[in-house]
């Protein structure tokens, strides 16, 4: 279903049961898989891949080369030391007025969804692991990597090239300095 005043560039591939809202712009060479929803007034720049069942809110901007909803790095190791992929059955849900820079990767969840809430901005080359949940109005600078199942609350700022391990909780109004390596959860209103 394609809304009113939608612009679709050359070489765009759109799968089945996709819903595209009014005034959406999709630039050239994008791939949008089955059951994707793109909210009104959103702009998808060239060479973006949006995997199945991803939900993108209204007035979002996704810059060139970003990949949303791909499989995460979820593995389990057996007794013989062989690694096996865990199925990823969750999706990606992106709120309204979210900005995603160039060449970002946002992995789909394993069981729960990966969520980016309203008003959050991602700079270029940011990686969001499976099941990560990011709150409202966060600023995440270039080359940040957030490992799976970490929860980031509202109004958090993460400086460039910071790394955050899996299963942590980063509470409201935290500021993480550039090139930090976060290995413990952080209480609200702290600068680290």
C-alpha cells in the first residue's frame, strides 16, 4: 500500500504487504522486504536495506548505506566448541522523528524486538545489537557499538567510538564520554 505523494527512486525493490505512508521519499537502490511499515513524511536515502517486518515511524530520516533488521550476532557454543546461530524471531521498531546516519546497522531481536524510541539520533557507523532498547531523545555519536539486550533509557548521550557490552542498563540523562568501554550498568544523571 503506497500513500499519497510518495516518491520512489530507480532500482528500488519493495516486497509484499509493505505499507508506505504519505509523503515518503525512497531514493534509488533501496531494498524493502515483506511486511515493512514506513510512516508518513519519512525519507530513506539511497542504498538502504530494510529487512522484513521492520516498523519505521513518522518523519524519520535514514541515510545511505544503513541496514535495518538484519540477523544479530547471537550464537551458542556446543560441547565440541562449535558455534551455532540462535534464531532471530523479533523485529525492529523505530519511533517517530528518529535520525539514522549513514552505514548504521540495527539488528533484529531474537525473541523481543530491537527498539529505538522517538526523537533519538544516531550518527554514522553506529551498530545496535539484537534486543537493544533505546529510549527517547538519545544522541549516539559515530562508531558507537551497543551489544545485545542492553537497555538505554531517555536523554542519554554516548560519545564517539564508545563500546557498551551486552545486558546492561544505562539510566536517564547519562553522558558517556568518547572512546569509553562500558562494562557495568550506569545510574541516572552520571557522566562517565
